[in-house]
């Protein structure tokens, strides 16, 4: 190989090395430009290296193309090239080092950026958690405040009820004590007066008898003494007259005198002594009678003293009685004021419990029946002041899985609860009606779930017990002398196929229209028989009669199914003479027809028409309640059925509504039971505006 070839080959290798260096420089430059911003000094060094490499690339081809260089120039140039290559290698090494540093710095930047993003994410999550905690704290405080307010209101009402009952007991005991003491004092005074009168009569009799005896003794003694004086005077006159004639008979007279002195005078002295002893006896008897008279006078004086003391005590008792009467009058006035406060607190308590309440009742069935699996609650309430019912449906198949359903109601009654126990939970609404509120109580559920048994049982249904409660409360107000007077009237109707029927006059063909007084929240039915209710027995007799007139029929679901909605409307009008307050409340006691699915009951013809009308009216009830719950200003479809239109002023506003959802525990009725519970839950979530 010639030197020229060797030179050309070296030139070619040099060009390749320089090209590679330039290419690596451009590559490093692009890496630097694409990397994140670094230190300004590193970037300037990199640019300087790239510039030098470019100069070298320009210089080398020019030298290789010149043909006038000597070998020493070539060696010199080659040495320069080698030096440049060494510089280039050192620069490449520095470039690799810088690239490594850049990559490590980029990695560190990426790590820091990821840490920063993680910290930002954690900070955002922390802020959201803090906000959630603040919201939870506020909601918890509101719930705690709400529960505290409810508990305090209950405690205030219970305290007021105990205070009222205590005052009533004290007033009754005071009246009883006053009556007993007044009776005792009057009896004692009457006995003492009678004894004083008898003693005075005895005294008068004894005094009269003693005076009569003394007068008789004095008179007899005076008469005898007078007779003796007369005899002596006569004998003396005779003797004086005969003295002249009998002087010659002095001796005879002396003899006679001697005889008189010896015989007559001793006998007279004996007789005088006998009369004197009689006088002494009479005087001793008189002294004994005087002692008796003195003792009687002392006894009378003591009795007079006792009478005086009794009169003073009676006066004190009379003053105490007057004070007690004043206190009783004041307490009665206070009772009137307390009654007004009680009405307000009772209304507030009912408002706190909810204007629409739902009670769930499970029908009792024979023990050998196949039942749905229920998880019944205890008497405690949950956080929403409700009781919770859990139903489990076991799916028979390959998976053998089960579905659980939970429902919340104001009160849940098991199969063991009697009607009387259930009525105790609802009876406070009767007082609300007496106080002037509109109250609506109705039983809802599928056919055969026990609605008629709950509402219209002749002995302990809600309707008979409600009537008895009304009269018991009115009687209690009369006993407290609250000066309330009440007039109770009733109407009994049924809604059959969207037609109103007067069950008290079922033969009437008059048309009945529903008219509302929206100002006073009253409802009137035209051409409807209204009767005054004077006693529970009379009302129960009417209930027994009209129940026989209800429209019933047999279906696949029930042998005797109610095909109409029966409504017992009781109007209670009250007025207070003392305060002038007047009240008017309406109690609607409703036994709804049973809901049923047509494919289950398999009804046809007239029964099918009845079932469609029943389901339509029950659906209208749900629509009205949904409208009440959704928006206070929205249209409420009361006119969709006669039932909801009749109950317009008993479902909305400040009325009180209670629904009994009656369910069957039989496994065969599971779907109907779930549908009834869902409808009742929808009703229970409704909140009425005031």
C-alpha cells in the first residue's frame, strides 16, 4: 500500500471519526434540548463542544483536498488530528459523563415530580377527607341536636303529664278530705246539739218535777198546819166560850189537860216528829236532787264549753273550707290554663312524631303454616327513631342463595300482639281529634291480611276502642270540671266502584257530592245520613248493622273479601264555657279494600271491575302521598279517586294520618307482602308541611 493510499485511508478514517463525533454531538445536543432545563454552565459547555467539533469537520476536508502539503505537514496535521481526536475523545467522555449526569438529573427530577404529584394527590384527598369529616360532624351534631330536642320534648311532656296527674290527685284528695271532715264535724255537732237538747229537756223535766214535789210538800204541810191551827183556834174559842161554863169543871179540865199533856201532846209530838223526819227526808232528797241538778248544770256547762270549742273549730274549719274552695277554684282555673298548654304541647309532640305515621302488623296464622323468615325488632328504636323489620327470601336452586329486605316503620307489631296493645300506641291521636285536628286512620294490605279484624272487630277493633276512648276522655274532662261541652255525630259510608254509598240509608238513590271548605279545612257530603252519637254501645250497634251491609265477595285469594272502602266519619264539636274556645275535629276510621293482583285472584266479570277500581283508588293514595312528599307547591292529584278527594283535608296540612299496613306471614304471599311493605315505606317517608 502506497503512502498516498495510506494517507487517503487515514483521511477516510479521520473523516468517519469526525463524522461520528459530529453525529454524537448532534445527538447529545438533541438529548440536551429534549431534556428538562439544567444548569446554564453545563448547557454552555455542551454548545462549545459542538461548535469545536463542527470546526474540525470543516477543516479536515479542506486539508485533505490540498495537494501541495509535504509529508512533514501531513504528519503535523495527523498529529493535530490525533490531538483533536484525543480532545474529541475527552470531549466524548465528558459528553457521556454529562449525559449520564443529565439522565440521572432527569431521573431525579422525574422522581421528585412523581413525589410532588403524590403529595398533591394526598393533599387533595386529605382536604376532601377533612371536608367530609366536617360535613359528617355537622350532620352528626344536627342529628344529636334533633335527638336531644325530641328527648327533651318527651321529658317535658312526661313531666307535665305527671304534674297534671299529681295535681288532679291532690285536688281529688283535698275534696275527699274536706267532704269527710265536713261530714264528721257536722255529725259531731248534730250529736252534741241533740245531746244538749236532751239534757236540757231532762233538766227541765227534773226541775219541774222537783218544784212540783216541793210545792206539793209545802202545800200539804201548810194545809195540815193551817188545819191544826184552825182546830186549835176553834178549840180555843170553844174553850174560851165554855171557860165560863166549865170553870166548875176546872178539875175535870185539869184532868183533861193532864190527859192531854200526858196522852195527846206526846202523840202530837210523835206526829210532829214524824212530820219533821218526813221534812228532813224531803230536804235530803231535795239536796240529792240539787246535787243532781248541779252535776247536770256542770255537765251542761262542760257541754256548752265543748259546743263553744266545736263552734270555734267549726268556724276555723269553715274558714279553711272557704280557703280550700278558693284554692280549688284557683286550681281549676290553673287546670284550664294547663289544659290549654297541654293541648299545645300534645300537638307539638304529635308533630314531632310525624303527621304521617305507619304501623306494621303481622297477621296471626296457625302454627303449622309455612312462614316467611322475619327478623322482628326489639322495643328499642334505631338512629332514625324507627323500628326495623328484616325479611329473608331463600332462593331454592343450585346456589341456595338468599335475599334480605329491610323496612323501617314507626312501630312493628308481631303476631302475638292483641288489638288492645296496638290501640295504646295510637290512642293519643284521639286526643288530637278532640282538640280540633283532622285525623285519618286506615288499614292497608292485601286481601286476607287482617285489615277488617284490626279496624272493625266488634269487641276490640280500632273503631270500637276509638269510640270508647272519645267518651272516656270527655268524661274525664267533665270530672275535672273543665266546662267543656261536646257534640258527637257520625256518618258511615262506603266507596264501591268509585260510587259513594250511604250505609246508614242504603235504600236511598240520592247522589252524593263531596264539597270542601278549604278555609276551615272541613269536608261536607251532600244527602248523607248523619246521626248523633250518645254512647259507645249505640255506636257499636250502628257499626254492627252497617258491617252487614258492606259489599263483599269470594275470590281465589280470600273466601270473604271486602270489595269496597268503608269509612266511619266522626265529627267532634267542642266548646268551652269558661274560655269561649271552640274546636271541631274529624276522625276518619277507614277499612280499605284489599289490594290484590288479578293474575293471583283470577277474578272475572264484575269481580274484575271491582278489583280494577280498588287498585286504582289505592294507587291514587300512593300518588297523593308522593306529591305531598315531593314538593309543597306542586299539584296534588286528590281528584284521581273519590277516596283521596274525600280525604283531602285529612291527608295534607296539619292533619294527623296513621296507616296500618297489614301483612301476611305466609310464604305463599311473599310477593304481595313485599309490595305492601314497599308501599308503606313510601308513605312513611312522607313529611307534611304545616
